[in-house]
C-alpha cells in the first residue's frame, strides 16, 4: 500500500530531487563560505545593519548551533544565525544573514503570506505527521471492512495532509520574497559589490530549491493518495 508503483512514479522522483537540492545547497554554501567579502563584514554585523536601515530596533540577533540552522523566530523576535554565518565574513555568511533579515522585515511590515504561513504551522505539524497515515488507514478499512467509514477516515486524513501541503506551497513565495529583499537591501546599502551579489544569488537560489523540492514532494504525495482512493472506488 505504501510502496506501490504510484509511489515510485510520483513520490520517488521528488525525493531524489530533494537529495540533489540538499547536496547543491551544501556545496554552494561551502564554496562561497571560503570567499571573504571585500568589506569583511560578518553575518551578524550585516544583519544588524540591514535591520537598522529598515528601522527595526526590537529584533535580537543570537548565535545558534549547527550549520544552515539559521532562522527568524517571529514569536520572540529573534534572528538566530549559525556559527558559519554569525561571526564569519564570507559572501555566503552575509547572504544567508541578509535572507533571514528579510523574514524579519516581512514580519515587521505584516507581510500577508508570512502571517498566513505562521497561522498554518500547527496544522502543518499535525497534518504532515498524521495525515498520510490516517488516509492510508482509511483506504485499507474501506477495502477490507467498511467502505463508508473507511472513506470518512480517508477524507479526514486528506484534509489534515492538505493543510500541510498548503503550508509547503505558501512557504515558496515567503522564501523567494525574503531572498529578493535581501539582495535588494544589500545592493542599496552597498554592503557587497555586484560580483559578490552574484555569489549571494547562487547561494540563495540553491537554498530555495530545497523548498521547491519539499513542496513538490508534498504535492505528489497528496496526488498519489487521492489517485489511490479513486482507483479503489472503480
């Protein structure tokens, strides 16, 4: 039921794409982590500069463990930068810090898609964790025990998982917008040269592909479940 031909056809290709995207983001980040920016500004300092230039004075900047664990926490208004970003003055560090600052700016101006994504977090967590399993349980029940009850359970699972899929889809414009804001602000504040900005674009584009791959995986998984349900009704 879980690993049939439809899984191989619709889901496996997107999982392979996800692996490729992860490899690309790590290799691209590693490449530009070795290139020091001309002004030797660190990720932490660039984030502080960009926050100040946008009149955002209530966001803290903290170091966090790990690599590529950078994120903005809108609940506590904290910008957390990983060790390879926080104190480093590479093109990759400044680019990633600027991207996360882009999320802080989105939050400060109450940008709609970010607000919507934030409200979907609880639904996405529950839907991604339980939705597919509830839907598959419904399919099994509908074919072996009770068709009506099984279909009801399946529909519940699909609704839960659809919330998670919506979260992944809405994440795309949020991430792309944060990157475009980052590049525009870096350029307008003369933090990096045009050549250095090209490196930033490559780092952020590689990172964006991981979100695209995740959204495609979720969409194809949802499509597969719906397809399985229709096949069992005919």
